[in-house]
């Protein structure tokens, strides 16, 4: 088993107490259905006897979202399961969950060092085998990442929904400047050059050409984007050539006259989607937000369309960005692990994933029909979204996800480049200062573990 660090969370004593009473209960017997038996994996054979159970699911969503997307479909599917909700983020779990003596059976989250060090994530392997769950139905890049992040020899979580990305553009702004629209498969260099042509004042309005996103999406397109070595837990910022290219591109984007934001904080906080909705931005390399843009089209006549997220090209490949997204795990403190996995099995069925896809979430499954259903259930699909280039979103080839150091977030605390970019510092200086800060953090963090 991987040796995960212990922070000395106050919650661990409570967790240990919960573990003592959280033995697996008897949950009936009988053969489980498989994905080849029916359109979904989770149909229970009529002869199987099951006891009514109540499962608690923790998500960071509000109750309304939980009821619509989890409680109602799960309870409609399974007469014997009642699904209840507790809202919490992982870093609030002690006060929101354990301090209230709650024991979640399921959590909408990815596999992370924080949960592994709590010994909270159940190994799903035995249930995958029992239910004949077909792992090859899932997005392979995220599944491989979850395997890498899990305890050695285990699989502690599965993907549920994937983030979606695109280069969103406003055709009206391009028409104003008399410039051709962007197209699929453009490189970053081509998009940056295009941004120069659609930045400036026109008709008394100032337009920015390109927002590159707030969350390092560009770095998530490469196979080895991480800045902390997962084996040595040492910073390698000054060795990462892709990161240097990333900073150079950001500097170039924000150096376009009229395209800069007002502060380093704005580089972190001002979202491309917000500028797009106001009609002040020509292009945003961001999450796709197709439903948000459709609503803006209805509310204020926003014109928009999608092309593929800009490519790195060359040795870095033609990947789109990738993230683990919202996954699903069962917990080691569940009294009903088999029924918890039965819910997971259903949530990853084509039947349920179709619901999510139609409502605008990229599915975790690779089933073509499910992916092609993206956004088709949206209220403005027929009048607005049907004619948009949605395949630019759904057909993206996501980059492989690298294994993370369990200390990544702590070592990178306060290590940032935005202030340096905003101040016009030399890229090598920014990288050197980041490396020095991260090395100091690493020394402090690792000495405590």
C-alpha cells in the first residue's frame, strides 16, 4: 500500500470510531446483472432479495442539484434504496460531516491524497468483479489516472462526469473587424496571432481578442505538466520546458495592446465566460459552458460558436485539456458497500450517462451514442445549440493525466506566476522565483512528514 502522509487531522479519531461500527451488513445474495444483459448495468434480477437501505451521499452541490441529478433517478431505478444528501467540500468534511456523526456511503469526488490519508476510500475491485462491471466502457485517460492515484493494487474511485473545453468565439466581433473566424485544430500560436486582429476599439466599444482561461488549462494539454516530481516530491519547475512555453504564451497574450487585464488578481478572478457574455471578448479558451452561452443568447442576443481548444502541436501533441472531473467513490465506513456500488454501477450505465450527456455534462463512458447526445436535452437545443459546432467539444482527445505528488498542493502554496506576468518580469526570473519558493515549501512540508 502506498505510504500516505498523516497530517494529524482532528477527525481521524472520530473516523477510527466510525470504522469500528461500520462493518459490512448482510445485503442479500443473487447474481448481478451485467452491461450485456440489458441497456443498464444495475438491473436487479427479480428473484434477488434485497433489504431496504438508506445511503448517504456527500457532494459539493446544493440540495436542488442533488435531488434532480442523483436522488430522483436513483430512487426511481431502485425501489429499495433511499438516497440522502450532505453538502460538503473535502476540506470542510470534519465540521460538516464527522462532527455531526454522519457516515457517507458515497462521495462525488476524485481519488485524492487527502481522502486516502484518511483511509476513507473503499477498494472497488471486489465489487467491480462481482457486478461484472466493464471498465473498458470508461474514458481511459481518467481511469488510468485514478488507478495511478489509488492505493497500490486497488481502485478507489471511478469517473462520473468530465470537464468540457473549447475555444468559444463571438462571430459578430470578427465581422466588425473584418477577420475570418477561427477554425478547428488551430494551434496556440495561430490563435494568438488571430487575437491581435480582433483586439481594439470599434464603434465606441473596446474588445479584447483572447482570454486564455484562469486555471492552467493550457498546461493540462501536455503529457507531463506537473511541477512537483511525484517520486521525489521535489519541485522541478525550472526543468519543465512546457511550463516555460506556457508562461511565454501567457506573456504574449497579455502583451497584445488592449488585451491585458487590470491586475494580477483579475488574471485569476475575471472569467472568460463573463467577458464573453457581455459581448466584450472575441475568443475564450476555457471550459465550453454551452448551456450558459445558450442562455446568454436568449437573454441578450449573444452570438457564439465553438471550435476545438487550441493545440500545442509538434512534440507536445494535439491533445485537449484533461482533468479527473467529478468522480464517484464508496467509503470504507459505509455499512452498505454493496448497495453503494450498485448505485455507482447505475450512475455509470449508459442509461444514466445519457441523462447527464443530454443535460450538458460530458459523459464518463465512451459509448458513441451517449457522447453524441451531448446537450440534446437542453431547452434551447433546437433553437440555438443544434446548429453549433458541439463536436468540437465532444470529440476532443484528452491528454493523459500524470500521477501527482501527494504534497503537490502544499508545496505549490503561494507559488504563482501571475504577478510576474502582470509586472512584465523576464520569464526566467519568474521561474527562478517560483522554484525557490517551492523548494522552501517542500523543505518545510517534507520535514513534517
